């Protein structure tokens, strides 16, 4: 279920973010406690969301909420590295950088300056399944934000000099990510796990191929993908739905009515063995990822069961991995369990930071913990706790207009916004047998991908101790 988090947040929003996080944590705990004694009101009620398809095919969703005088505007595009080839890997990330660097009616960075000038913020991100462009502004400035976003996204002007600047900016981003062992481990594990499907391509792009992307390629991809039927506009916050629709129609109604691109995606063959990939780095501790293939959004029942499984296994102070890896024995410095719901089948990943000498012990312990879930039914109390925690997390992530717009867009771009509105009720339908069944379907000690980053120093000491000659 894990929703993507924006790549960066402007400095002037940090204080507000800290306050919101504290409030969300309190709300999460309160909701979790209340869940133990009775059902809660829907977090995103479907009957409070208005939907309309414009004449050009653009899908528009509006969530009215008048608690705070702000509006979140989000534009989602079915783009991202899933829709790229090895030769064009990075084209959408570059486009994300380029669209606000000048358009037919606005100079470079004008949209960002106008929005920040009234106290709002703007951002964008590229993932495997989508490109997202989002802003939050005071209610009275929604018209200005919509006009600026429509001009930037529908009528960008791509310039050679700007492209070179943004390619260098992306290279710096990639260097920072590559210097982060956990982020680097995630990238190499995905590449190893997906050798056919385009999920193996980095959303940030391959720097060698990125350097070869021309303005002609940018324009071609923009013309194909930034069309009305391939885009979704989400408006959430302090606005009347009728006004929201009329404003979006007036600004985005000029989007091309061309059909959405028909991109043929190659399916990843079923894994039949264990794949391993190792890199040596100047780090003090090792980092290990064990990844197993996991359901895509089309298998909605399995997705929800996997979310519950993840929570039982690795979320909270009473999770199984917390006890196994941290309480019973200090086997790892830290760990995390991730499963991102995607359009196509993705990965269930357990990542650990640990001492080099504990790699085999921890790997065996993790595999056994996964296989235990495939053999034994989760206890009722564990199941109730997991559902309570999931609901609390989902409630916290939807406390704000921006969070609600993000949830609606996240699911609409890969399936339907109704998955967002029905998520909590779907979670409560998951049974212990569903959890065991999804573990049996996707977990195997003989079919997984292991990514490993090892310290150069530790390996050198092992080589000397065992008298191995290195060349």
C-alpha cells in the first residue's frame, strides 16, 4: 500500500510539517485505539468525491473539505519508467524538471515564483507508474495555480540550454542517491529482480542514456503522454465542486483529445531460482535486501492481504521482526519492510543494516519468518492489531487536503480512486487464511532476489584470514 513521498519539501514548509506530523501521530493512535472498540467513519467517503470527465477526455476528481482555507491541486500523468525503454530511460524525469522551466505564456520558474509568492508550495515527482505535479495554495489563489499548471504542463517550451542544465541537476541527484547505501541497494535489487519488465528501469533514469535524450525525444514523449485521456486532475480542499470543475475545464480543457498511448509492457517471467547481486562499498556495515515478487493492483484482494502481512511482520514495536531481529538478539542495526502497490506485480522487500558477519544468520532468519507465515495462521489478536495500525496510518496520511488528493491520484492513475475510498473496508475483510494464502503464493526459499552491499574492509579481512589470493 505504501504511498510515495515527495522527493523534497521547501524549507519554509518544514515547521508546518513537524506540527502536522505530531498531530497525525496523535490522530493515528486515537483512531487505532477507537478501532478496537468499534467501526470508524470512512476516511475518504466515496459520496463526498465528485467525478467528471471533460469533453477532451480529462478525468477530474474533486474532494470538498472546508476545514482549512487551502486547496491542493495535483496533476497525475500515466508516465514514468514503466513506459520507457532502455534507450529512453529518464525521459520522464527530465521532462518533470523541464516543464516549469518556461512555457508559451510564462518565463522559466514563473509558476513556482507566483505560487510561493502567495504562501503556497509546488513540487513534482517521477515514479515507475506515474509523473505527479502538485501544489498547495490558499483557496483564493486556486485560479492562478490552475492557470499556471495548465500552461506549464500542456504548453512547455523545451530549450537546449535548459535541458543541459537539468541533466546536470539530475546527475547530482543521482550521485546523492548513489552515495546512500539503502537507496543504492533498492535500485540494484530492482534491476536484478526485473530483467524483462520495465520496472527494472530506474525512475530517475540511466545517466548514460539520459545524456543522449534530445529535445525531439522530449517533444515526442510529451505529445504522446501529456494528453487529456492520459492525465488526471485532482482538486481537494476549500472549494465548491462546481467551481472546481469550471476552473479545471477553463484551464485544462485545451489539453489534446488524442487517445492515450498504447504501450506494450513485457511481463516479467516467473522467478525459478535465487538471484543475488553484490556490491562493495566504503561503508562500516553491510546492507541486505531480500525481495520476493508481489501482487499488482489487478489482484486487489492479494494486495490488501499483503499489506496486512507486511504489518504483522514488520510494522510497530510488537511486530515479529522487531522481536526476532532487535529484541531477542541484536542481529541488525535497523530494518524496514516495504511493499508498494503498483500497476503491475512488484516487490515485497525486507531491508536490513547489519554486521557483515551476520549476513547468513539474518538471511536464514528472514526467510524462516516469511515461510512461517505460509505455514501458520496469524493469531486473531495479531490480525486485529495489524488492521488497527494500518487504518491509523491511512488516516494519518489523509489528514490534509494534499494527503487526500495524493491518495485519490495514486490509485486512480494505476486503477481507480475507488480503491482509495474502499481501502479500509477492504483491509477489514482480510482473514488469517488470506494472509497465509498470499504468503504461500509469493514467498519461497528457492525464489527470491537478494541484493547485498558489503564493506570493502570486511571483505579484505576475510580474504586475508582465509588465505585467498585476489587479483
